[in-house]
C-alpha cells in the first residue's frame, strides 16, 4: 500500500468516510478512531530544558528538549525537538514550555537530519485531544 499513492489515497478516503485516522509509517499501516491516540500510557514529554537533549528516565518516561519555542498555527501546534524515534504518528506527547503546556496527539511527523550538517531533529504537528 505504501508504494502506491492510489492505495494511500484510497485508505485515507476510507478513513475519512468512517471517522478514522490512517497513518503509514515504514510500510506499516495504523488505523485509529480520529478521537483516539495510540499508546496513551506511553507519553513522550517534550520540555524547554536545553541541557536535556533526549533520554529515557528511570520511570520509563521518554523526555526530549525543545529546540525552539512551539509555534501555534491555525488548528495545530508545531513542535521541534531533538531527534526522538519514540515520537510516532497518533501517539501522545506532553509539551511543557513558556507558551504551550498540555498533552497533545501527533498528527504530522518528520524526522530530519543528515551526516553533512548538525541538524538532527524531530518536527511534529500536534492537536489537543
């Protein structure tokens, strides 16, 4: 399905018809109700502590630092954090910063970075639940 843009469109149209969110990541299709988040007990926390970078605490909570303040745009909040593979589509993240605080659902995701520059980060768009 992920190799075919028609297959992706068909799945997303089907999801829209039945009130479902369809995510395709690494050739894996995930379908959840639009109001739900995956793994609600496994929240990744994103904080404005620039000395933290990214780690998993002894409590099992995964914590990452913000690279810059979250941007509030229309109906989403754009968050950029140090590269964190635990952040996934439709999962929950807890954002703690001077302008945004709360638990949100990831609706868009991009892991970015190359060996040619120093930019390794995860950029997500989140919405309130």
